[in-house]
């Protein structure tokens, strides 16, 4: 009888061991699948082959949120668990709204294209176009993991905090960074993130502009290397790839518009921020030198471009 009891106990032990082993193997398999999917997402964003374009020679990268979010050298991470957002319409524009669920703070994570980082990006400015509604605050945390020694250097908090005032208008907040690393050290391989509290912020565009040091020690845009003598000529103006028409930029600063108007007060000016076309009741500011003779920018949620036309 004792032998039978021992035999039954041994069989029960083997059965329990088999069940526990199966459960452990299943749990390990699920965890391994999760790690693979997460690392696969990160590798797609870190890989230079994720983009067919090169941004090595451009001064500015950007993303228009809530629209097609086309590849302009800056990518929004949409799957990070504390960086979720939804596409919506607010203030008359498509945009992204941070989704904090039950949390008081939420984030938007961004990755710069690797080709843009082939040239020094330690000295940049980040522009965030946001809807001024509610009474919250937001700021930027950026990766300075190789220039600072603190344990949280990958999430260095910019010293500017933007306070929402409830004006119900679209505004732009600028964050100047002088010690950036941007080596994908944040969650999901991000280079920087927007931090909002409470988690209710509407964002339309985000851009990164590279700055350089010149002999006088001040920071200026790479666009500043363009001289006024290079500007006059005929250009084709585009807004979100829509052909607006031909504009003439004349010596002395006057402009002939695409409607063939040359009004007093229409003028162009080369500023530190870029090429300004002033139409009295509006303007275009091109802060990006794409290639010689082609200027780009991001304004009021629109991607704008000015292309020199040969022979006109």
C-alpha cells in the first residue's frame, strides 16, 4: 500500500511539474515576442533606411501632425505607452491631442532622421506649434546623455516652461538647446519629447532647426550664409505642394506677386531667421535652405517652398 501511495504521489508530482513547465514556457514565449516586436519597432525608426530621403544638408526638419505626417526628417513615435496621442481637429486645424488617460502628465516622443544628425546637432532650436487652450503647462525633455553626467541626462529638462493662457489661438514656443546629444536614448529610441501637464495639449507642428557658431560667437542659422545678392529672380511658390504661382523678387527688395501685382509695401528681406516675403496682410518666412535656390519652411500648419525658375 505504501508503494502504491508513493507511486501516486510521484505521478502527481510529475503532472504538476509538467503543467508548471508548460505555463513557464508559454509566459517566456509571450515575453520574448513582446521584446521582439518592441525592438523591431525601434530598429525601424533608428535605421537610416527607414527614410528614402537624406536630410544631411538641410537646416531644418519638421513634422505636420494630424495630417499625412509625411516624412520631413522628424518622426512622431505613436506606440510608446506613455506617449499616446489621437488625431483630431481643434482651432480649425488637424492636429494631435495628447492622451494621458488617467495620468496627470503625458508625452509626445520624436525621432530625428539619422542623416540629419550626420552634421553636429548639439546646438539646435525646437519649435512647437500649439493651441493655447486651457490652463496647463508644457515643456521639452531632450537627450543630453553624452554631454551631461546626471543619471537622467537622456531626459534633460529644458529650463523653459510654457504656460497656457486660454487665448484660443495657435502659437509657437521655441526652445534653444546648446548641449544636445540626440542619440536615441529615450523611450522607443526617441531623441526628445514634449511633456504636458495636465495631459491635454493640442500640437500642430514640431520642427528642429540647426544652429552654428560664427566668428563673433553668436548663434545664427545656416541660412545666414546666403547673401542678398543671391536672392533676386523668379520663383515658383508652393503651399502643401499646391502650386500658387510665379513671384518675382527684385533687386532693392520689391516683389511682384503671383497675381502680377507689384504693390508699394510688398517686399522681401533676408533676415537671420530666413527669407521673408511680406505681403502687408500676410507673409511667408522660409527658414530652410533645401538646396541652392530652393527655400523651405513650415508656417501655420502648411509646408511652404520657394523654387528658383531658370530662364524666367
